[in-house]
C-alpha cells in the first residue's frame, strides 16, 4: 500500500484536521509531562473501576463526539446553504453525511445516556457499585476503541460513505472499494460489544443490588427507564453485531450475504439493520423519558403523576419497538398487508408515548414550578417532541409515506424526535446531576442563555426542512439548482445551524466558568430533590453510601426530609470495594489495534492482536483479586470532610 492510499490526501480540510490532531496530541502529552500528571491519569482514570468516574469519561467522550458530529452537520449545512455550491464534492459530502449520523447516534447519544446511567443508577437504588465493576471498565474502553477507530478513518484510509444505514449494494466492495465501510463494520462491532456488556451489567445491578425495601414499583422512574432500555439492548444489539459480521464477511472475505447476485439479498441487510435500528431509537429515547420524569417531578415539587401508567407505557413501547421496523421501507415493494400491519403498529406506539406526555402535564398542573436550566429543557421538550411525534404519525401512513419518505420532511421529523427527545434530555440530566459529580452547580444564568440559543436555533434549523420536503427536496443530495427555489429556506436552516453551534460553545464556556468561580455545595442536595442519590454528599465518595439506606416507599429521600425519619440506621462497618485495574484499558487498546489491522486486511498483525485479546481474557480468568476494605476510620473522616462537619 502506498502512502497516498493510506493517508487521505487532496482535501485542504483534511490536511487541517491532520494538523489539528497532531497539535492536540502534542499539547496533551506536553501538558501531562509538564504538570507531572501521567501517574495521576493512570491511577485515577485509565485504571478506574469506579462507576462514577467511568460515567464522567463516557460524558466527556460524548461531548467531544457532539462537537465532532456537529462539525459534520455544519459542513453539510454550509454546502446546502446556497444552490450549486462547490464547498464539498459528492464523495466528501457522502462521507460527512455518513459519519454525522453514526457519530451523533452511536458515539454521542448512546455514551451520554450510558454515562448518566453509570453515574446515577447505583446511587438511585442505594447500591455501592455496579454488579461487575471490572466489566463496566471493559465496556467503556471497548466503546472508546470503536469510537477512535471510526474517527481516524477520515484521515487514514477514508470514512465510510454509504450513509449511516450502509444500505447494500452501496456499501458493497464493488460500489465502495475503499476501506471506509470496513471501518464501519469493525468499529461498530467493537463498540457494540461494549454496549451489550453494559446491558448485562446494569440489568444485574438493578435486579439484584437494590437497597432493602426498594421493590420494583418503588424504583425511581429513571431507573425503570434504564431497566427497560437495557432489556431492549440485550435483544437488539446482537442483531446489529451479527449483521456487521456478515457485512465484514461480504466485504473482506468474498461472502455473498447481501450481494445482488449468487443468492445474496440486499433487502436482508435493510431488514436486519432496522430490526436493530428502530429499537435503537427507543434505546436513546426511553432513558430521556426517565430523566424528564425526575426533573419535572423535582421542580414541580410534586410526586410524578401516574407512576404505574408511566411504567406500563414504557414496557408497551419496548415491545412495540420491535414490531415497527418495516415502516422504513414502505416504498420498497411490500404488499398492502405488510404495509398495513406496520402502519398500524407504528401508529399504535404513539399511544403509550402520548400517555407519558399527559403524565408530565398533570405533574406540572398546580405544581410550584421552578424554572431552572434542567426544567427549561424538560418543558421545551414537550411541545417540540410532540411536533416530531405528530409528523411521525403522518409518516406512519404507508400511502402518504410515498410522498414524504425520501424528502427533507423525514430529516426534519427525526431531528424533531431525537434532538428534543435525547439531546435536550442529556443536557438537562447533565445540568441536574452535575453537582453530584463535582460538588457545585453549573451557572444557571449562563445555562439559561445557552438553552434559549439552542432551543430557538434548533427550530430555525429544522422547521424549514418540513417545508423543503413538502416542496420536493430529496434527502441525501449534496447540491441543487437555483431553479428549484430551495435556496432561501436552506439558507435559513444554515443560519440556525450556526446558532446551534454557538449554543453548544456557550455550554462549554459555562462548564469552564463554573469550575473556576461557582460556589461549592456542601448540602449534597442543592435542588431539594426526591431520590436517594441526593442523600449522599457532593461529590459522592467512592463507596457511595456509608450506610445502606432502607426504603419504604416512593421518593424515599423526599419522605425522609418531610417526616424526619432517617434513611439509615446502625453503625459504620468496613466497606469492601474492588481494586483498580489496568487490564480493561489495555484490552481496549488491543481491540483497537486488532480492528485497525482488520480494516486494512493485515492478517498477520490481526492474528497477533487477536491472540493478545485471548491472552488478556485468560489472564483475567485465572486472576485472584479479592478487592480491598475501607476502614471505619477512613469512612468517618471522608463523611465529615465531604459534609463539611468538624471532626
């Protein structure tokens, strides 16, 4: 292989990206060396098995991917801002279009949700850790390996270019001969294994490690949403993993699963992809519903209205999510019966979703509403998401979908679902639970300014796309002529995209400002909240709870504050905690090296790294690591220090 085939060349923006990667890497190395932080980085982060630190790393990665995917979005909007624009050629646009979707859904939304899940769930159920701490670290480093592998593709080898759905034959070796879609199949397999391990870990954690008295119908709504989400992951992600493996066999070993000849079937890929892909929408939406439920209840100063109906509606949504996948190809030749079934099932899923909207509205009714930054995101979600839901019902009608399906109307619809339904939620959750992680709140005034900039700019960006779709502008197109009349609305959308970017930049500035100047919280409960995580000091100690709480109803911390009945009783005892380990980090790096060699069909080093993976697993299998104990004296000192008490 020649150097110009290995590195992507010929694009000034790519050269700029290469230079920025090199400079950023050098800055990190120099900074860590100058401030002598290599040991700290290794001890406290790279080897940690603390679920809270792992959650923070997921969230940091998600924020970085938000800006990486956001840059792709800005480039697409810049290209479409005016007719016959020459900023990007068709190939470059296809690559950006593909990576934007992949990164935003799989490497921004998913890790942000999983990061909040890691931080909050053990605290909400009164547990000291997740069920399998070492496995939790492995999950993160496999996700990280997959994310980095996909992200280096745009400077080494070339990005995938067949759309985020990678439909065949577009993704076949004949129509996409570069290694871009090899990155797609292998990076997503590695990251997907990490997500599947997370599912198993959190299912066991929630089902087996709840505090005494916390029955299933006493769990916080966010915990319920995560439990149901992980059931969906357990059933959906193996489908994606197998599909990606078959894709890899087709592209790299000459198999014929999805080819147009020799018994292959391109529609097999479409079906397998969406059997995973539509449940994936609810994998990122259901935890968002849980986040909104916690925030709306807290800042309305009321119990969540219709607790049982919320739980049942999420269970129904999870079941129906596996029965709607074929609405993604009404136009691909199914008969009336099949289209009719999937049309009805797709409309039916709007019913339990609508139930939740009314639950939140009735929770707000007669509440003492406090308009904090998390609450603003939660309130804005309701009308914006409703627009996304109503347009989804329009798309669910098979006959009408022939008009809407391949247009910008569909692009507007799924952004009106995913951005308020996931991005607003994770930002709200980030603001809400931030004090638990770092001991202080993000500045609320700056947070509100960023919210209004993001919320208004979102509508300026995506509302025009509904009208562009109805006027006939097709999606997945990189240019259009002036005669179409699409120019003015596209320009408005592109201006809105700049506003969105500025809103997210302001969010980052708020984090920086708050780290430097925000007053520190010593109460552990800055929001006057309801659930168990707020009974711990801020930031939360390694062991979470010095004494495990006892639960006798919903919102136990709120009940404890109102009745004066303590959550915990008894004397401190030694706490058993797992040791840190460098094995998950090393395993993730070996997986990344293995995946990189597989992308380029370098079989000998692939085999070597594959053997390395097996060796790492074997070492863990024979390891004797019984953890360590935190002494009573250390527990007392930690509690006094974090709660601001005098010894």
